[in-house]
């Protein structure tokens, strides 16, 4: 029963140090002031335009405004208090958040994962946020139920499939987990109700260069990271099909049940493409589910990859933040039939209630940004971006070869350009005992310097027995040759004294 | 190796029906026109303001513009094509998407899950989208790494905890899965590497009124839906601790290993609160992990609930789109230590790289909207919203009791008001043989009528042996007494001839 005396929330929410206060509720007035709120939103929009989209994409301004964590925490005054603040103070906070955040759309942000700003996609994202829709039934999301189906259809069409099913998921890791779960369900439908207890040990196969989400997913799904069998890669980082075949046979002989091979098209670090056609033969031989993890974010690359895959194989399971799989499997595998959402006596086609295909209940709308961007540039526009990214990567590689001190890890297969920068003091001294140790320290120092000066950002990492190297991802449609030249100059400038 | 002849993406991306075209790439120019793009974003913002935030929250305008799926698909012209469209056509599309989407912030949208618009939160969401940050390292998300920690600290403070750990997850279902996975890891750390194979059968306990994500999560995590043991509820929908105790004992005697009890504070349909203090005793007796699923979206309610929970118990595991759990467990349970992200030779404190605590790799920023809203209204402002929601619910119940034909399912414990509407033709005829069958058909017809007329939206569902009833969630800070009165009048108007 509602007990309004005891549960006065004002009392409950004040902390011990604060005097209790009483708030008089006027039930005849809404608590939100639309005029004031819209003014605030309007002012925020202006700040976003100025700080994030103008300055944040302008090479005359910094990529990042580095602050030590303690200093930044003080600057931002993050603490949450009992009383609210006036609008002008809040706008200053919006300004500060923008100022000290990394400008991921800046042409000189060349770290992994971001591909510059697309204004149509961003407009779609703003509209998505404002509409605040939950994509689970036609009742609450009529436009987006239909739109998601159409975007998935368009994507399937690009790979040449006339049927299939799919969903937008919250990221690539979630997509990989979906794939594993569906494949497991197809092999052992009883796993949904009975779980893994009593089943034989299941094995997943993936290459040593694949994304770490395969292991994370295996742990989460109760399969276990030890049951992810690592397949060797060749010198270019591509899975070796013969090694896969041998390891599947070995696993079977040891009593495990292989069920899933996770290939990668565009590996995380080197951008390598596993040989899908040969792997498909191995999967067919052993009757395993073949999954392709198309790892790169950014539409253009994804679209290119879809076609690259299409050329190679058919009948694969494709995931790229979106699942595309045989019809009905998603629903059968994930449905829980909650009667409060998926009533059977609705006045429209219940197949439009897509929520039960997902393992989430509430699901954000992710299709609008892609749909609007696709409408704006067309698939030809995507192609143009891909073409350009490849040409930029080629230009960068050519320029690197003309300069001293840039040593490519390998000829790039994709738009990841991996290289060591050898400072002048180390050139020609490859034979020295501590050469690798010294080389390992170069990238971290250059990275620290570029971030503290805010001139650009690029990622580095070790890989196997290869010490720290830079990975330049030539990705953003904002990039020009000037940015490539700047990038090389800047690496030289930051590392010349090392 | 980059093979630029073969991989011309223009060729690859044109479909069979279209002539191949050649695009000349100018590497000296970015592909995105900032001026044109910003103009488009500006125009989109104006449409959002007008259609979504002004008309979409104005009772003089419709909550929804119902169209049959086929008609809507035609109106939206969803198809994705090879060529792009001009800006004015794209703006018309933005307008159409806004027009035909449900206005979830409208005062007369009384379906579950939405609590009206908050302009500060929305400003935070716009800024989040524009910054396009991925929350995994301090390097790429300095502001948000610190901000998330502070928001979690603030939330823990509300429940009286001085330490703990947490993450923002993509929704309540994901949070429930996190909780199960962490609890499983705490009981059996070897599960991360070895999986469930070889472990005894694990059991989860939850009430019959709990959210369906518990079962979905159990299936996904390889535990299996049959291993979710359903505990009986009392007449108000609250878990019965004695039944829980008996079922745990029974499960043990059958060789299963109980490890997790998922309680609910504010059940999905009836808004009931499981008796946490008594359940805590049972969990302590059997040494089980106690998890509380605080089901309601909308900050005010959550904050109320936190305090309600605080009053009842301590040492519980609390999830509400955010996990709060013992320190280090998230990292130990979920880490994969990818060397390309979490390099050990960074120039700042590696504890700030929070990405490895998550099962996702890429993770959207969810803290900014809550932080900005909290800064704007303070915890007193949240309290005010809760106070008001409870008062509105009380007002609605009082008014219902004054009218004929409204029959409460039970006295509400929370802001869910569940009721049957008995049409005039059925009043006083409870003894009739087909009474329940006829009553079951009332809510669906009224719902269809309100949606087709666009006057309001409210959810209905059956529950156990109770036939379809309405569930009015008195939630939004935009609601006034006039809206409550309108709601009752409208139900009467739409159902008077049934």
C-alpha cells in the first residue's frame, strides 16, 4: 500500500548532514519548464557546434588538451550535490566537458576506432536521442522496426543474400557473443533450457591475432577461455587453415566438441584478412559454424569488407555490430515471450515485435544514423570513402618509404599502417644487444609527447615478439595528403632526440 | 599487400543493375563538407525542437500518428539506393521520421519505460553523441573515466556504501547478466577459464513476477532457463521468503548448487517490492549472492528505490543499469588484458583504463546525461520528482475510486497503477460464465482505439490467471492532475460501448 507519510522522498534523499526540508508539490504544474529547458538545449547546441564540430575538426586547434587526472578532476568539479546549479554554470560545464574531451573527429586523431564526423549520421543520432525510442515493439517504435529491417536487408543485399535475419547490437563484442550463442543453440538446442551442465566440453577456434572479445565472450557464455583454441597465423597475421584443421581434429580426439570458428576480416592490429575460402572448406569438412568478425568500425570499411567477403565465400555468418543469420534462429534462441510486451492479442502483425530476438529487453535505436547517412551519400558515396581511404594509405606508405627511420611491420593489406620509428641515434644499429629494448621505449615516449602537446594521436602496441610499434589507421574521410605529411613530420620531430 | 586494382570499391559496391562508374579521388581535399554538414545539422536541430520537443510534448498534438505497417513503409520510402539525395529531401526525411515516431516524452504517453523529457539529460546526450567517445581508457576518455567514477560514487553514497565498484551497462538486462556472471565467478573462479563443463548444475532463484531478463540471462550465460527456479509471490506480487528457503533446500538435496537470488524492487508489472530484509536472511543462511534488480527507469524512482533498499538491508548487490559490486571483482572476472589497448608502459595510472572491467570492448558514454541532470537539479530535485510521482499516483487512485467501472488489481505499492476497466454493459455481472473472457478483450480494444486516434498510450497485459488489465505508470515529471483526469475520461470514452 502507498504509505505517503513514511516514504516522503525528500526526507529519504537528504543526507545525514543536511537539514530535512519540505517541498510542496503542485500537482497542477509539470516539473519541467519547457521554455527554460529548450533555451538550455539551444545554448548547448551552439557550444557543440563551436567547440566540438568547428574547433574540434580544425587542424589549427588541438586534438587533446592533456591534463593529469587529479588536475582534471579539480578543473571539472565533478562532485554531485544536493542542490542544483544555475543555467550559466551548467553551460560552463558543457563547455568544460567539450574542452577537455578528446576530439575524436579531428583529422589528426589517428588512433583506432574513429573515422571522423559524418553530419548526416550525427543528425540521425541527435534525432534518435531526442525521440528516446526503445526498439522492441511496433507499438512503440513503428518507424524504427521497419527501418532496421530495411537497413539489414540492404546490408544483406551487399553480400548477395536474399534472406536472413539480424539485429543491431551494442557493439562488436556483443555481436560476437550473439554469434557464439546462436551457433551453440543450433548445435545443441537444449542448451537454452538445460544449460551447459551435462554437455560435452565445447571448443571455439580463432586466430592468435583475433580480437579479445572472442575470449571475453567465451568466458561470459560459460564456455571458458581455455576452450578458445588459438590457431596460428602466417607472417601477415592471417589464420593458417591447415593449423585450424589439425587443431579441430586434435580437439575431437581429446573428447571436446568443436562447434564454432571465428575468423577475422581486418584484424585489430595488422588489418589482416583470414583466408575465408579455405577456412570455409575446413568448416564444411567438420560441420562447424563459420563466423566472420568484421572488425573495423566506420561504414566505408565495413562495406568494402562485406564485398571482399562476398568475393571469397558464401553461406557464412556475418557479424559487424549487426548480426545476420538464418531466419527464426535469433527468435528461437533468445525469446522469453514476456506477456506484458508481446501480447498475442495485438491488432497488428506480431512479427513486427522484434524485441524478443534480442538478449536485451530495452534496445537503443542504432539504425537511423546509418539509414540517414546511406540516404545522403548512397552506396556510391560509401565506395568513394573506401577508395579514398585505400589511396591515402597507399600514399602514406609511399611517403614512408622515401624517408629514413620508418620501418614497416609488413606491407599493409588494409588501411592499418603498422611501423616502427627508428630514431636517428639507433639507425644502422640493429645488431646491438639492447636494440629491441630501446626500440620498445620509443613509441611510448613519442605518444606521451604528442598527447601532452596535443598535436595528434596515434596508437601503438606490441604484438607477439614484436616490440611496440605504431599503428596508423587511415580511416577518416577528413584526412588529406597534408595530414599524412604532417603525421610523418610530427613523428620525426617528436622522436628525433631519442 | 594492398592491391589497388582488384579492390576498387566503386566497382564492388555498385550492384549488378547499375553501370560501373569511376570516382576520381582528390587526396588533397576532405570528403566531408563541414559548412554544408553543419547547415544540415542546424536544420535538423530546428526540426527536433519543433516536432519532437514542442509539438511532441504538447497535449494539443497527438502522442502517435498510427499507420499500418505497409502504409508507413511506403510513406517513409525506406529503400537504400546507390546514389545520395539532396539536402532538402533529407530534411523532409528527418521530418517524417519525427512525425511518425511515438512521442515518448508526451504527457499522455503513459506506457511503461519512459519518464518524459529532461532537457539537461538530453543536452548531455547530444554532447555525448557529438564527442563520439569510447569509454575504455583515460587516453581516449579522460573526462568520462573520471565522471563515471564520480557518478558511481554518488550513487553508492545514496545507498550508504563507502566503497565498491561499478559500470554503466547497456540496459537492465545486461546489468542482470553482469551480476549473474560476477556472482558465478565469485563462487567458482575457475569458470572464467574452464567454463561450466565439469561444474555441478548451478541454480538461480527469482520470483514469478521478476523480469524476463533473468531467464534470458541464464540462457545466454550457459546456465539454462530450467535452472532458474521460480519462487512464489504473495497476493501483492512479493517474493515469499519461506518458499525461497524451501526451494533452495530442495535444490541442494537434488544435487544442484544454488548461488544467486535475484530479487526485485519494483516488479515490472505490479511495481511490488520483494521483502529484501527477510530474503537477505535466507541468502545469508545459505551463503548465496543476493542481487536486487531495481527495475524502473527514470532517475527519480531509482533514487527513491535506492533509499528504500537502504532502509531494508545492507551488503546487497545492486544493479540498475549500473553495477555496484565489491572492488576488483569486475576487473578480475572480465579482464582480457588486450595489449593494444591496455599497454603496461603508459605514462599515467593504469587503473584509469576501465575498459577491461566490461564485457564489451567499445562502450558508449552513459554517465554524462546523468551527471549533468544531477548537477542541474541536485538530489533534492530528484526527490521532488519522486514526491510528485507518488502524489500523482495517489491522486489517480483516489479519482478512480470515485468513478464506476475502474477496478484496481491491488492497492499500488509504487507508481504502477494496475486496473481493469469494466464497461457499462458488464457492470454487476461478475457471476456470468464468460465474464473473464469478455473482460480479457476490453483492454486490447481500448488500446487499439487510443492508438488509432493518437490521444494517449498506456500498456496492458495479463498476469498469471488475471486477464488483461491496464498498467498506468505515473512516472513523468510532465504529468499534471489534468492529465490524470483526462486519462480516466478517455478510458471511459473509448470503452463505453464495449
